[in-house]
C-alpha cells in the first residue's frame, strides 16, 4: 500500500498554506475543513481530515525541530503555567 501522507504528492502551495494556518493558531480540524470547503483534494485524492493535516505538519517539520502543531501546544502549556503560577 502506498503511503497516504506523501509530501512528494502534496502541492507545495498547499503544504505552505497548512503550515501558515497552523502557525496562525488554526486547529488541524479547522484547516482540514477549510481545504475541503475550497475543494482541495486530500493526499489520497479525497477529503481532508484533521489527523491527515497533523501528520503532514509532522512530516513537513525540518529534521530535529518540532512540528508547528507541537510548538503551538507547547506555547499554550507554557503560557498557562505562567498565568496560573507553578502550582497551577
């Protein structure tokens, strides 16, 4: 079976859009919904799903760096801890 999450078959503009939307704070599900609404075909030729967007973000991250989705979660975690103090 061919890999469903191949970056080689994903249009560079679509990949850039996914990364930019995630960096802007959009959820993976919201990004998938936006791509589906515009009629952009998913990596397997059909619909987009949040899990697919998440996997694309992981694959698109440069080696040794966290994917944008993971960076966003870390920022939320750190900012929440800073607001609530060390004991939460």
